[in-house]
């Protein structure tokens, strides 16, 4: 087998999806510990503040080094290379999450055993659905009293519409938690707070009749377990690889992330069964990861990752071929060749120059404003990967500058931060206003904070009479010129130089659409 093929097959690229507080950060940390990627728990903590409040977000910014490099975490485990792509927790950053989900091959869903399926989980599952992403499920916080495991599986099945195949089963819960039973390995793993870090550090019984087990967990727990297993093994399907890969069945694990309990069972199963890089669709054909020529797409852009260097980094998922430092790639949107010598790779706590990368890996390209989200890079073939979503802003504010002399810096900051895709920046044709569009209201606070911190610009955002934006196109140039002239009051240029109709009201937009049937009004900027 070629090195390229070997390396491709051992990649596992995934993201964790969950409702805030279910335990994603804690689980991430434990997974990194297993991978030897971090020495001490706590390293991932800084970034979770983002979703709680702006003030927390600001504190988080001070720890930027930690927070942002951990957006892609790579670690080896059991001969496999695991790439864990972080997703922001706050709903105001959900577009970012959706795009990250286009760059993974599978997902891990974390559910709080007391809360069950929550609203954000439902939304994120819908996104996974669109691409039939295979999903494993971890039901967390077993050390607390929660809902009955059977009820939880029922809820996942009925609310999320995916069949559950329990792989581990809890023995008790909360104060009565004794351990879990592994249905596939036929093993009982005893819950021992402060231990359970590795197999060696755990008490494991082979089978339910193993000597000593009954004494260990007691009659009542044993009876309950046998009863539940009988029920579950009768009613629930057993794990089926094909069903899992098709996104129709989810293997389910129970545990307690904070106690490190049940996590290794999950990780072992994950690296064995989760898919290696899968084919990706382009406008013309599917690209197979086994193909020798490099291809990849950009799913995320981050400005000022390293404040000392003021760099902007585009995150590219490799879809086929091998990346080698110094190679030439073509950006298929523009047809331009670029030579990449210093792409970055991301470890949990460091980033370094990457020499080689394989399908499933994510590399960071230095961006000087020429790369946009959704861009495809190849070794020459002009294909475009599809399915990277663009979002229409729903909230609009005008930037107000405290110091008018900082106008240039403000423009630059708004333009660069908007490359990240969470906000969009519009300059009306007829005024000197700078208007920012966003999907979530927290974005304005974040941008104001970052303008100050990263661009030394003091700006606030105030209401503006813009209700919605539409990217306008017309094949007839004369008509377009006429449209432009008649509607100059409501037209603006976006960060990429595209013409946008910014409507003061929905009625106004409707009238404009009726009056100009030749003009197309698109919800989002169209990718070439
Ligand atoms: P996230 O918002 O999904 O990233 O959740 P966190 O990992 O930050 O966890 C939210 C809260 O739940 C934190 O206070 C954690 O310490 C706590 N937590 C996480 N895992 C467990 C667990 O297994 N048991 C208990 N009791 N608490 C947990």
C-alpha cells in the first residue's frame, strides 16, 4: 500500500456536537489527554467562555493563543491519527459550526443524561443529516441522577430520528453508579472516581458471571442490569457498521466525562469504526481521497490568530492527494497559482509548519485577503467543492467611530474580520456609512471588542434602517446599469466588492423585486 493510502486510511476527522453545558469541552479535554496531546486537564477551558457573555469572550481573547490554536486538534491514538475540529458553542456562531461540519467525516454527539435531547443538538443533527454524517453518541454525566437510559434512547430515536445501538450500558446512575457493561466486548467496567484513566487503571470483569462481580456491584444492581439488558437486547438493534456509516444508526455510550469514565471505551470504538476520509462532491464529479493529486477546500478563516504577527489564516481540509511544503496549488475560483511553503498544522497547544498532510488533515494557509470561505485548491484540475454554506445576515448595525481619523483602520478591520464569515460588511454607494451585518447579536460586541484589541479602533454599533440584504445580479448589463442608477440609495458594496441591495423594509424589497424582474436577488453571495 502506498504511504498516501496508508495515511489516508488511518485518519479520523470529526467534530463534537452538543447543546451548551452537555460536556463537550470536558470530553474534548479527556480525548486530548488520551492522545497525549495535552499533559494537564484545563488547557481547553479558556475557549468555552465564548458563548456565555461578551465579557467572558474578552477574557478568552486574552488567552487567544490557547483558544484559537485549539480549533483543530490532531493527536495519534492506537495507530490512528485523530483530527478533532472544534465547533463554537454559542448559537450566535452557528454558521461557523455548520461549516466545520462540512469538513468532517463523522461526528460525536454529547447528551446530558438529565436533560436529554436539547434544542441545539436537534439543529446540529439536522445539519449532519444533510450529508448523512455518521454519528456516535455519548450520554454524559452518569455520576448525576438523570433520566432512565431506556427513556433517553427512546428520545434520541423519536426526536432525532436515528436508531440507537447501545454499545455500553450503565449500571446504576448518580450515587448508585457502579459502572458500565460493554455489550460488544461482554465486559463490565467498574466506576472508580479518581481512577479509570486507562484499562490498566480500571477494574474490568469479563462477562456478567465473572467471579467477584456480584460482590462488587451488589444483588440489586445486578438484577436491574440483567432486566434492562434483556429489554434492550430484545428491543434495540445491535451495532451495524453499514447502518452507522449511512447515518441511520448511532452507537451509544454512557459515561462521565469529568470522571474520565467510559471515555476510553468510546475512543477505542471510535478509532476502530469511525470512517476514514470519505469522497467529496464537486460541481462536476466526486473526488476520492485515494486520488494522488491534492485537493481541498477552505471551511474557516480566522483573522489575527497570532496578534504578534497579525496574520489571517484560512483552514483547508485536504480531500485527496498529499500536501508537501513548497508545492504549487491553483485556487480554482480565480485560476491563480499559489506556492505554499509555510502552511500550518495544529496540535492542541502549538502550531507549527507542516511538511506533509493527507486527506482528512486540516492545514492553515496564510491569507492576505485573497482566500474566501468555500475556495477550492487543487494541483491543477478546475473543480469546486460544493456544500459549504454561506449565511444571510439578519441583523444590521452602523459602525460609529469615536475618533474620525481612524476611518481607514476601521474599514480595514471590518473587512478583515468579515473574511471570517460570521459578519458581513457593506459600504453604501451614497453615504460614508459602514454597515455590518450579522446572524447573531453577540457578533457586534465581539467585533467591537476585536476592533479595539486587534486594530486599536474605538467603535460602537448603532441601529440602522436596513432589514435585509440581497446580492443582485443581472445578465443584461444595460438593465443592470439602469437598476443601479435608480436604486443607488439602497445599494452597497460588500467586502468582496459585490453589489448588494440593502432593503430598509421587507415591503421595499418586495416592490424592488416586482419592479425589476430581470434582476436576481440572491440571499447570499454566490460562489463562482
Ligand atoms: P460544554 O458547554 O458542552 O463544553 O460543557 P462543559 O464541558 O464545559 O461542561 C459543562 C459543565 O458540566 C461543567 O461544569 C463540567 O464540569 C460539567 N460536567 C462535564 N462532564 C460532567 C460529568 O460527567 N459529570 C458531572 N457531574 N458534571 C460534568
